[in-house]
C-alpha cells in the first residue's frame, strides 16, 4: 500500500513542469546575423531541396500559396535613388511559448523535448488553427496533391517524407539531420558536438550568416552569438520566446562592423 | 390572437398543415433538393477529391467563407434558445405560437453549422480524430485547443436542442396522433411515446421542459463564446480581443431574432397561420431587435475605440484595413447601415406593427450579420504582423456555391419540418386562448 502511494507520488511529480524543455539535453536554436546576410536566397533553395518541397506553379504563387518554408522577407523603403531594401530570412521560429501548439485539436503540433516545435504529418486533419495562430505566418498548407514529375523525383530526399494534400507543414530545423547526429552520438556514447548538426539553410549560406546549435551548451557558437549586444527576437514583444535569434543589422559598410562586435570576425560557425 | 378561436380550430389548423400538401410545396421541395445536390453535394465532392486548393484560401488567409458561414449558422441557432428558453423562464405570453418553429430553426442551423466544420477541414476523412475516444495509440485530443471546446460545446448543444424540441412537442404529437390515420398514426404514435394527457404526465413534462429551458440558456451563451474563442485565442491583431465572447453572443441573438422574424412572416402565408402569428408578435420581436441593435452598435464602437487607444501599429492598421482600405469596405459600411441605422425604425410602433417593414429590416439585419461574420474572418487574417505576408482573400466559385447550398439545405430541412412536425405549439396556443367561452365563466 505504501509502495503504491510512493509510485503514484512519483508519477505525479514526473508529469510535465513548466519549462520542461529546458531540462532536457538540447535546446536547438539558430542565430542569423543580418549584417552578413545579403539576401541571395541560397538558403531558400537548399531548404526546398532538402525537404522535398513541391513546386506549386506560377498561378498558385500569385495567390500567395508558394511553398517556401524559409522565405527572405523584403521591405523596400524610399524612392529612387534613395532606396533602402531591408531583408530578413524568416522560417519557423520554434517558439518556446508557441501559439500554434495550443490551437491544434489533435496534437499534430507540439513542443518536443529538444525544444523543437514539431509537426506530425500523419496526425494532421487540416483545421488550419495553427496557421491562423502563428504570428510569423510560417506555416504552409498542401492545397493539392503535388506530384513531382519524372525524372525530378530522383532528386527527392529519401530521409524526408512527401506530404499528401490536406496537411500543414513548416520548417523543422532539419529534424532528420538532428536525428542522425543524435543517433551517431548515442552509438559512440558521447554527446552531440557543437557544429555536428547543420540544417540545409545553414549549410548553404555563402556568407556564413547562419549558425545552428544547442543553446544549453554554453560554449557553442550559437550560445556565444546569442549573448551579442545586437541580438533580438522577431516580434519579441509578443512573448512567444522564439528559438531563432537575429543579430541586428547595424552597419552600412563592412568597415564599421568590427567596432560593434567583440570576439567576432571569422570565428567558425560550423 | 382572436379571442373566438376554439380549441378544435387550433387542432384542425395544425393537423391540416401536416396532412394537406399543395403542389407548390412539392415544387419547392424538388427545387431545394436539386439545389442541395448541385450547390452542395457536387462542389463538396469535388473539393474532397481535388483538395482544399479549389477554395480561395491561401497563406496567410487560412480561414475564409466556410468559417464565416459556420459562425453565422451557429449565430442563427441562438434564435430558438432565446425565444423558447429565455422567454419561457420569464413567462412571456407572445412567445407561444412561434417558439416551436424557432426551436426547429435552432436545431437545423446547428446541423448546417456542423457540416461546415467538416467542409473546411483539410483531411475530412479523419474527422473522428477530433473526438475524444480511447484509441490503441493512447493519444487523446488536445483539450487546450479552442476547437476541442467547440467539438464538445456544439455536440452538447445539438443534442440538448434536439431533446428540448422533442420534449416540448410530445403533447402535440399525441394530439396529431389522435387525429390522423394510416401510416401517420403509427409514425406519430411511436413519437408520442404513449402520451395520455393525464395530470401527472403534464406535471412531469413541465418539469422536464423547465429543466431543459434553464439548462440550454447558459449552454447557448457558452457555445457562442467558445466559437468566438476560436478567433479570440489567436494572436491575430483584429481577433485577439476580450470583447469577442459578448460580441458574438449579442450578434447571435440579434441575427437569430431577425431570422425568426423572416421565418414567421413566411410561415404565416405559407401554412396559413395568420390567426396565430399576428402583428403583435412582430411588434414584440421588433422591440427585441431594437435592443440588440443598440447593443451591437455599442460593441462595434467599443472595438474601434479600444483599437485606437491601444495605439499599436498593427491594431491601427487592422482597423484602417477593415473600414477603409480593404476591397470589402463597401460591405462594412453596408453592414453599418443595415445593422445600426435601419433598425432605428423600430423605435416607432407604427413601423414595428407593419409586417412589411419589420421583415424588410430583418432581411437587412440577416444580411448585415452574415457580412459581419465574413468581415471578421476575411479582413483580419490578411493583416497579421509581418507585412510581407499580407495578402487579400476572395472566395472561389466552390465556396460561394457551398454558401448558397447551405441556405438551401436549411430551407429543405425546414420544409420537411413543417410537413412532418406540428410547427405551431397546440397546447401553448390553447393556454394563450384561455378557457373556451371564458368570459362568461
């Protein structure tokens, strides 16, 4: 009888406590340095290739149904010749207090123990609540069944599924690559090393503007960069606690850059 | 009502509506059935087969006319609850001849609304995953989600309003059973559950009816509050407001009452119930509509005012978008005209008792309330936080057809109702008439 009470007590304590994701091994985060980003869009293309994103066609893109998990947002200010173009790559921010997670009635989106906001494709019934609730508009819906014509189907990544129609999808921080790294580390009986996991966008950036890693590891590149004076979160006042940290663009020329940032200048991101 | 109507006349009139059918009725039935097939069955099947892409939805406008219709029909469903339950508790006499049709309106509009839940889903063949049942995968539904509140609230409301309608009809079904022959006798005999009209049976019935009336009022308030929280629990600037629950409930009572006015006006002529539904009813309903209109106007002004003094850039942008820069701005001002300005005619009794004016204003109100639901969805999602993703929404042909089809479905159900069910409450009308020849006694 006493054992039963102990077991029940233990079980009650083991249920989720707030901030559970901070207690686990990893808290995956990404840092994007807007000083270095030049808006080339290589990350967008890499994401499409890695995650089997379908081409929806010109007519659908006109209707704003483009299937880009990662987009380069462009804002143009001013009149010619004093035009300023601002751009920022936006993907799923993997908010720690995500509005989308509470909206889904079937648990197709929830916060996993690595700090990622995961989307379970085969559970999604397509109520669109998560997409309406997302303040960053990062979720993409499969409006039709998108077929990839031959021979382009040979380009599809075998590690990632092809989603059927009626399912919501979004950036996963390349969870397939995270899974491979964690499995390898587990086989070799060690932790995941900093720089072992690189999502497709981080891998393809020619300007080294993106860094990815574990915020729980205080020595990792992302943890160091996240302590920068220029750091901010997108729409931070909404209190969604995103895992994507942006470094504010402060300079107009490369010369002023080094004055703003200490310990920067070419430290390896990967 | 005329004082000289006899009890027999009441029974005769109601049974006549159920046994005598003109050609016009059959013609309308066939038309509605065809309309439901063409405007609902075919587009919906096409949508399920090809995908949700046949709608006008896009990124970021993930909710469109289907959700607007859903909220609209749930709103209409509050008519019966208001008339039947609230006015029963307050012992209001003029409710007696119209409440049965209002209750039926409630049930049918909840059914229509529930259909739109399935229509708007991306993978509707998996709809049962939203029901909380124990599965072998040991996964339940997420009760944090306002859509789960919806599932529970609407299914509760549907069953309660059905039982409410049925219980209140039992004596009438028995009265019909005693007058008809053939298959109808067996049908109503089964439905009447062996009602004999004894004193204890009446007492039990009134207890059950009162219980349901008291239960269904907070249920109706909670159902529409929950539907409003689908929107209010989001972070979308135009939707994330605490006023949404009262706003929707007031809007529901408003549109529901307007719906009753239209329905009563049609029923009067269609099944020849002019004796029982008189200008007195329209007078009282008009007063109710005036009160609702003033309340609705107040809440709308509040929304604009609180938006202005909140003074965040996205709040101001969503206000300006909704009222001025959206392609639907003409709809917004039309709605203000029909919902806030025209009902002021109801201040004058001369226009309240005129059935034409009452019905015309009510038609305007119903249109205005539909527009309001549409604007809530279609002018809020295009203006979320990141301007790069701003994009307007326009419904596609499939969506428009399904909207029209839903109205036809509702009318079809109602046509079946007036033929198969006593659409005017016999025993309550008799209560209103008093004891026959009563003045001398």
